[in-house]
DNA sequence: GTCTATATCATGATAGAC
DNA sequence: GTCTATCATGATATAGAC
C-alpha cells in the first residue's frame, strides 16, 4: 500500500489504512465513513472524491490486499521447487502475516465480502486461492499428491491451516501461530500426500 | 424450531424462519426489521414485543440452531462407538444439513456473529464445536488419533470438511456435498489418525 | 484536491389503540 | 399479543467554497 507515495497517493493510503483497522475492529457495517475520516484525519469530501462511495473504498482495499498476496505467493513459488515446499511456504507466510498484520488477514479471508461487495466473487475465487489450487494440481501431476478431485485436495490441504488462522483471529489459540506450524503442516500434508 | 406450537409460539417461529432466510440471502445488516415483518406477515410491533430488538432476534435464532445441532451431535455420539465413526457421522450430518437447509448452515458457521452479536462468543466456542473438540480428545486418549495439541488435532480433522461446506455455500462446488463425503473424510482422517 | 455544511433518506425503536 | 402510525437518529452522499 506504500510505494513512492507522491502527495497524490498519501491521502488514499491514509484512508485505506484507517478503513482496514476499523473494518476489522468493528466490521464494515458498524463503521461509518465519518469514522474513517476521523481516524485518517481526512475529510469526508476527500474520501468520496477518491473512492466514489463506501463500497468503492472496500473494493480498493480488497484488491490491493489480494494483489499483494498473489505477488507474495508468486515469489514463494519461484523460491521453492516441489509442491510440498511451495505449499508449506505459503502456509508459513500466511501464519506470519496473521501475527504481523492481523487486520490484513482478517479482512482478506474472514470478512464476509458478499454482504458489502455483492458483485465481487467470493474470496475463494480470488487470485491467491486460485494460485493455491493450481499449486495442488501441479503436485498431483508430479505424483506428490494422491489423485483425486483437485478441488477436494486443495480444500483438504489448506482447510486445516486456514481454520487455524481463523481460530487465532478469534483469540482461541493462546500462542502465536508459527508455534503451531510444524504440527499443523504435518497433519495437512498427510491428508493428501501419496506416501 | 417447530414443536407443539401453541398459538403463542406460532408468531415467533414465523419471524425466526423469515429472519433466517433474509439474513442468509442479504446479510444481517442489509435486512431491516421491516423486511422481516413483511416476509413473515407479522407486524413490526409484534416482532419487538417478542424479541426486544433486532439483535435479540438474531440471538434467539443463533441459540435455537446451535442447541438443535448440539442435540444432533449428542445423538450421533450415542449411536457410534469409536471416535472415527462418531466424527465421520458428524461430518456426514453437516454435509446433509448443508444441502437440506443451506440457510441454517450458513447462519450457524459462516455468518460473522461478532459484528452483530458482540457479546456472544465466536462460533468455534459454541456448544457443537466444543463437543467436536471433546470427541477428538477422547480419540486421542483411546489411541485412535496421534498425540498432539488437541486444538490442532480437532482443527486439522474438521478444517477440510468445514471448508468444503463454505465452498459449497459459495457455489464453488458443482455437486451436492454428500458426493464428496468419502474422499473428504479419507483425507481428513489421514491427517490425524495414528495408523 | 481538500474542506465544511447540508440534503436526503432509511432504519431501529416506541406509543398507544384495539 | 397484534396492529398502525410515528419519532428520532445517524448514515450515505452531495454542493460548493477555497
């Protein structure tokens, strides 16, 4: 969200950051545009000037975050050879991100976008999720993963880890997620691995 | 939700059914109390008489559904001996329920209750989820499930199946969930089983 | 591009007759 | 217990000066 930041972009980023924090803390519908402006020290007029309406703001946030995540996954794919290593790196990254930036994780995979962005496809159809499914498909082709419906395989592989994330966001887990990574990943991989 | 239904309860059930349908279709915040009254053919006054306020209505719905589900799980526990059979029966039940009553499933495990019921604990703390964790704990004691943090085990066991449910609710899966039960369960159980 | 002030409107909730 | 009519609030969004 923060790049070269010509003055032009500064306001936008201020607003997006405030919106992310408030959406996570109180939810989209419990957050008014006034709240966002107050928190970002930006006037309502500016917000509407930049984003058109409240949904436009949410949309901008959503695509910025998923684009960034897709890019991260792409990098991890290039850094690791096997499907096993790639998928594990993705889970590790998601766990780290949950601790370092809970609101990002919360908004990206826990918020019910359908309710405030009716035209946006569901999260599981977003770019990052598609990349993860594709990763599984390749692992099946290479023989690392048992042959089955790829949709089932990818849901079973990532389902556990993803629920660990939501459990952590709900404060159900006492310790930071990376502490649970080894055990979680062992279970996840056993679920679908050939060996 | 429908028992003996003295006239006293008839209005309540009418309202709860309409609310469930609308909350699922448009979300809690996009549904007005007027909408609910219109759909249930009941006046606003009656709704407030019975439920106090909009959140009270949601609370009544939430506890009715989780109570019912907890009861179903209890029955399944009694009908099956091993942890494996119990847990599989629970997943089968959840899959069936997702097809026969999508709104029930949707409201129970997909809605973001925190946003409209701030005082209610998160879903994963509800009775049914607690029962499922306890089931896993027993399976670990009896040696069916590998020794590990019980919270991780239960998340890994049920994480895949639960994500299958949300995928189906998001219309990502073309066929009815029970068609996927065998493969999903095989993966889920392998994730945590000792053998 | 940013601001303040304001229009408009829908919603949650209540009053009070029957 | 159910209804209709109404209130009061607070939200989204706009207008128009700077």
